[in-house]
C-alpha cells in the first residue's frame, strides 16, 4: 500500500511568470528595463531626428573656432581670438577657484559655528542658532544677489579715491583698495624670477618660480615630518619627548626665506591709474559676492553637521578620558573629534558637492564660470545648445565624482577599523 | 523612483517630439493668440505699462502681426526674453516670432537657422558715459570697465573694437538692460555699451539724463528686425509682409486716422491692393482680405509707431536718420504690393 506518491514533477508554464511569486518580481523588472531602454532609445532617435530636421547635426567642431568674446577673470592666457574650448577651460578654472575657496571658508566657519552653538554661553549659543536658521532658510541665490548688491551699491567707486579731498582711502598702509568693483590686494612679484615654461604645445604657461617654491615647501615638510618621527621614536623608547618645534619651524622658514630672497620676491601694490586700480591682484566683486554667499550659506549646514557629530559621541567618552587624566583640549582632539569625524564626513561630502554645483548660480552676478562661458555665451553665440550643455554636465559630473572620491578615501582612512 | 524616471523621460520626449515646425500659422490660429518674444524691458521698444499692457516700437510689430492674423491687435501673449534666452525660445517653438532689438547677422540667419524678415530699425553700437568722466571719444576708454549684455552682438563688436584699437578694457557681463542700468548708475562700470537706440532709451529713464552722454563713435552696423524660425516660409511671409505693410503705409500716406476712409476705395491701385479692396493679396497669404488694413489700424503706420514710441517728441528723442523712407533719404524701402 503506497499512499505516498511523488509530488507532481513541476513543469514550467508561461503563466508562472506572472502568478508564481518566485518569478514575478523578475518578470516585472525585465519588462520595466525593456520599457526603459525603449524610451531612452526613442528619446535619442527623436532628438537626433529633430536636430537633423532643423539642419543642426550634432558636432563639436565649433569648439575650435575663435570665441570672439572677452572674459574678465582669467587664470590662463586668453583673448577674444582664443577658441571656445579655451574659454570653457577658463570658465572651468573660475568654477574651481570659487568652489575651492568656498569649501575652505565654509568648513572653517561651519566648524567654528557648530562648536560655538554647543557653547555653555547662552548669548553665543543663541547667536549661532540665529545665524544657522537665517542662512539655511533663505535660498542661496538671494544671498548671492544680496551680497553683490551690497558691494556695488555701498562701497566707494575707484574715482572716489582720486584727488586732494578723496572720499575714500586705501587701507592697510595704502596696500589694499576696497572698491565696488572688487578688492585690490598686493600681488607677489619676482624681480629676478626664472620665468615661465609652456607645456602641452604652448597651451599653458607654468611659472617656474611658483614650482620652485612648491618643491621647496614639499621638501621642507618631508624633513619636518622626519624630525617628528624621530621625536616619536625617542618618546616611545625613553618616555621623554625632545623639544623640536624650533627645528621643525626652522627647516621650513629658513630655506624659504633664502629662496624668496634669491628670486627677488617683492609685493606689487595696487595703484589708481586712469579708470581703475592697476597692479596688485584684483578680487572682482562678482567673485567676492559669490564666494561669501556660498560660504556663509554652506557654513550653516556644516555647522549643523558638526554639532550633530559632536552630540553623537556619548558623554561617557568624555568622562572616561578625564578619568584617565586627559586635559579637556586633548579630550577634544584625541577622543571626541576623531570619533565625531566618522559621523561628520559623509554629510560633509554632500555639502561640498552642493557648494560646487551651487557655484553655477554665478550667472546671477556675472561671474564667468563654466556656466557663464561654455553653457552661456558660447551656447548663445554658436547656437549649440545640445553639445555645450552635454559637455557642461559631463564636466560638473567629473568634478563632483572627483570630490566624492577624494572625500570617500579620506572617510575610509578615519573610519572605525574593526579588529 | 522608477515611475518618476519614466514620467521625466516622457516629459522630455514630449518636448523633443514637439520639435518639428511647419504650419506655424495653423498653430497660432488654433491657439487663438500670437506668442511674441520681446525684451525684458527697454523703454520705448517694449515695456509693460502700469496696467501690465505691453507697449513700444517692437511691441507694435507684434500687434500688427496679431491684427493681420486675427483682426485683433490684443491677441498677443508677450514673452520677455533676455539676450541669452531669446534664440532658444524661438528655436524651441515657445514663441512664434521675436521682435526684440535683434541684429540681423550672417550666422544667426544661416547657422542658427532663423529667418530675419526685414529691418524695423537701422542701428549701430554706441557708448554711454557719465559726463563727469570727461571722456569725449571711445578711443579714450583704455583700461575702462565696460558693462555689456551677454549673448549679444554687442560683446563681440566690443572685443573687436578694443583689439583693433590696441586698447584694453574690463568687461562686466550682465543679463538684462535693467541690471546694466543699475550697475552703470552705481559706478560698477565706467561705460555702458549697446545699440545706440537702446542707450538713448535707457538714458531717457534716468533721473538726470543730462549727466550722461553718448560718445560720437558708432562702432558697428546693427540692423534690428523681427525674425522667425527658418523653414516655415508661409509664416515668414506673413510676418515679413505685415512689417512691409506698415512701411508702405507710411510711404503711401495711409495712417490710422484716414484708413477707414481709404479702405472705402481710392484711385491709387497700390493702396487698394494693400487695403484689400482690390486683388487677393490676403488670400495668397492665407489671411483675410483686410489683413493689412488691420495691421496698420492696430498702431498706425511705421511713422506713427516711431513718433509715438521713440520719436523726437518722446523722452527718448530719436530722429528718423537712417530710418526715414527712401524717398526722404533714409533706408526704409518696402517692396511693392502687387
Ligand atoms: N542688437 C544686439 C543687442 C540687443 C540687445 O540685447 N539690446 C539690449 C539693449 S537695447 C536689450 O534689448 N535689452 C533688453 C533686455 O535686457 O531685455 C543683438 O541683437 O545682439
């Protein structure tokens, strides 16, 4: 008596793709994927068709035509006869300048404000709260336009510096001029410099003076690092740390002073000549407005991140550290901050990315960044919307991914290593 | 998430799918109004008044076209555009025509795929400076800070002018005329440069216009005219001949005052053809017989539009100059209506 039969051999039926939960989700995903690909393909072919119908075949040849327009802030050689691609590079440099300046300032401000917001001093803590809430809750575009308006409307014009009874005067021993067209500061000059070399078929000029200074600084830092390492070893072996600060400072300062002397380093001061100040470095009003607004705005977010990071470390850590006899400053540096960083860094990355992307609002104050050159004037003068915007998006994507990569690498180096 | 991607893709595709243009006239008729691109605000050329009604010399061209198509000069939706957004707006079909101080150049006509239907103002680029600056010639502007609108012929001419004269300048790029005016008045730039007509119009809105002068140099040719997308010749014809109707009307002495009388029939066959009492010009355009009569009645003929908006008796005070009829030594010359 065999009451037990084999379970019926299951054969695959098509309907199981829908009714069998084992296959259903896969079916849905495959269908969605196919639909998605069809939509993308249709989009691309449609765009290509429409462009062809308008007689606008996509092509990047225009990038090598002369741009025809001038750009005020140029970190590399550029004139109106340079090709569009070079105008785009100038714009890219300007984007990077404001992004780097902005990220640094925002971090310094943000960390300070975040820590101060936890201060036991009631007034300071409240003031920081007001700062954070007011900057966070107003769109950054308004801050940018506001900063620019303040600069152009309230600061003196260059002509106010002229004449016997001038309304405005230069600051800091006549070395800095603050005008509504921007701030002019002294610039470093080398009277017996070693000149420039051109690289990449004359595409860029690289200052050898700057290279020499950077190389020396690098070498000095390495030596200073070696001195520290030796002090660490001695401390580990004997328990006594030799005093090294003068040696470490000396290896940096003395060779640098000698090099600067040899190169004939001196400062070039701004001077009112004709319509404007000449000489010195001109930080344009658009750069300052954008830089200030982006930094102040992003600092508010960073402050909150820092505050959250510090609050995330349990009080027990502080108590344990003081029980071990660590001073409060060492507790902060050796115990709290290294742990808080793990909480702080991931959201910090996204704030750096935000700042960089927000820098494209430069257009509102006429700062010639990538959006202003490639995706602005070049787009408009050549009518190559698709090409310039695609290229621009690609560049922003590359910048953002690079920032993420560097910061993730740093994050990995500080994160908790499980043993 | 997946859903939003799909919806996004569909919207973009929808926009892309709308990219083929023919039969603009049918679209305009179906919509019941004309979408006309104008400036964001240049006194005398295109500004909204206190009631939000647009008025001005360029606006007059839009109204004439709307009147020719619908018999109603108010059937227009005005779309403010900046120097930078105007071409994208036209190419994408957001507007049916552009009447915005726009210079007819080779590359805009050929490469950007637009058709300029004519010229409604012959202009050239000039410089405005505060009188107090003591500058009397543009060649003295070495080292000056110059406000310019981006995306214009202005910025290209400027670069050429300074390079050709071996002098330098600091450009301050701005988006709109209003922004340029604000920067210039705040002294953030020494001089403001754009089409001389635009400078005159801008200066007229200043509190003390006499404190500012236009320098004598005119550094370029700026024939400003209405334009449409390349490829829809029927629509181009309508805009072209609406403009020509305004110009011919002046030449033939047809004004908004006497047009009622004249359209009863005259002994000048060209006036009769223009006003639709003779021949079938309107039918050829796909419009009613009185299309040109409506266009002229909308704001008057060319001279009336000019004098009312930008002429010598307005604060802007432009003289006809090159923009006089060819019979008066100017460049205005409409082909015959026949
Ligand atoms: N004609 C030049 C310049 C046109 C232009 O932008 N003119 C200014 C000053 S007249 C203007 O119309 N601005 C109006 C606005 O800012 O909306 C061109 O076509 O590129």
